[in-house]
C-alpha cells in the first residue's frame, strides 16, 4: 500500500495541473476573444439623389414703381391680393433713419395683431424684438450716442411692458395697438411724399424678381428638347431700376430640365418627386407631369409641376436642384453582419445568452448598410424592431452560447 503513495501523489499533481491549465486557458481565451457587440435593429430611411439644372416657368409680371425711394411693403411673400390692391408705399424723400423706425413700428403692430390669434407666437416675436433692442442699446452705449439711447430706452421699456401683459394672459391688445398705429401715422407724416403702388391684376405677390418676368410662361412649358434649347438661347434678362417685386397670376408653375436620355430612364411620368432647390433646406413635392424624349438627340426634357407656392422659395428663373430618385425605409443592418444560410439572407440576434437565427429581406444598400423588411421566404423567424443583432463576430450558428 505504501508503495502506491508516490504514484497516487503524482496522479493528484497531474490532475491539479490539468485543471489549472484548463482554468487559465479559459480566462486567456475570454481575455483575447472579441467583445460581444450588439446593435438594436431600428427603422431608417435611405435616399439617393442627383443634381439637375433647369428653369422655372410661371405666369408673372414685374411690378415697377414710377418713383425711386424707400419701399414699405403692405403684403408678405406669397400672399394673395386682389386687383387694384395697394401693394406698397414709396417714400422718395425719407431718410434711412425714418424708414428704419417705420419698419420697426410695423413689426410691433404685426406682433400685437398676432397676439389675438396666437399669443405664444406673439410672445416669441416680442422676446426677439427685445433682444435686438437691448443689443442695439449696448452698441450705442459704447459709441456714446446718448440721444439715441434715451429715445430707444423708452421703447425698450414699452416692449417689456407688452411682454409682461402677454405673460399675464391678455390677448386684447387694442389699446397698445391704437398707440402704435397712431405713432406710425405721425412717423409717416414726417417722411414727406408717400406714393401708393397698385396692381391692375389679382395674383400672388412676391418681393423678389429676377429680370425674366413674362418670358418663360407656363404655356411654354412641356417642350421638346429642341424647343428647350431654343428657349435657353433666346431668353434675356431685363433690368428695371425701380422694380419692387412681381405678381404671379397663376398658382401653377413648372420646373423643367434637359438631361441625357440615359439619366431620364429612372424618372417615371406621373410620379411624384421631392426636389430641394439650391440654397433651400425644405424639399418641394412635385409631379412629373411630362417626359419628352428625343432619341435622335439622346436627350429628354423633364417637366415637374406644382400648385403650391412656398413663400420661403424665391423661385429664381434659372436654378439647380437635388432630386430624390430612390427612397426606402427598413431596419438598418451592417452588411458585414449578414450571413447566407440555406440560400437565404440572415442575421444572428442575442437571445437569452445564445445566438438565434433571424431571416431578413434586403431592399436597399447604401454606405455599408442594408435596409431590410419583413417580406421573407418564411423559412426562419424574421427580424423584428429592437432585436439585438450580433455584430463583429465569426463562426456563429443557431443556438451558440455567446454570453
């Protein structure tokens, strides 16, 4: 029996050593293996756009004042006006200071009238006006302009009083409104001659103009590639010194561009496209009302139409734009996390510590990602919103313990 003790001791030592090796190896493996990374499946929209250049066709007319001077506009951009309306007043003899104060009074009157409709909007506008006034007073203080400060400090206090009244919940500003309107009349009386500018026709007023009014009218839209090229070579810009704006007679307008015939193939007539014009942030949804193709020239004219006039869109006659040609919404998945299992596209999700297979249907690819939807073959369970997709892992299989 004693003779077997060294052998038993050796066996125990070997067993302990093996256990230690396994234990150490396990921790080394866990230390060097890639950390488990999970991405929640969320919906996103991908779009593909392309740039085009073209012309706007609209029925408009230039509004010209017979006098040069400071212009007080009585309508806002895009506002509907009837025939014989007074669009603006022109003050040929006014000074810049007189004009600026008149504009200031008009702004405050607008705010007070807005208060009857939406006190929150009026409060925001009056707060902005106070901030501007305080900034101007600080600037004038550094310049030592005491007279200006005394005059405008009283105006600042009046604005702050109006703000307090709005905060108290008062929406009837008739007394304050009467005060400012009376002050406006007094201001106008100090500015010399005032000439009202009227329009003979009804339509939509805009302060901007580009010198191409009356040339590219709506009856000339929808042209062939040859006619489009003729328009490009024939239109010319006219300059009017006393122009003060334009009136658009017809609410319908068109945006037309000439493109290569290959480029035109992706555009489908009678479909709608989101178009963002140069210098603008918001897209305008437009109808592709006509696509005129000339196969001999290898060119096509795309004619987009709209019956919405956006007051923030200056509608300059010649302008570039970005058109959304493709768009899709689906669950966003990294391309590298997609596996092909039994001929179908799948991902693995983290499900109670194990990898679980989920089938996907790829509908869009962009920038290293897929968008997927639920239109699968039905061979496996489908991916759902907020499922945790396992990423940056290899050798995955359904049921593998991953954490």
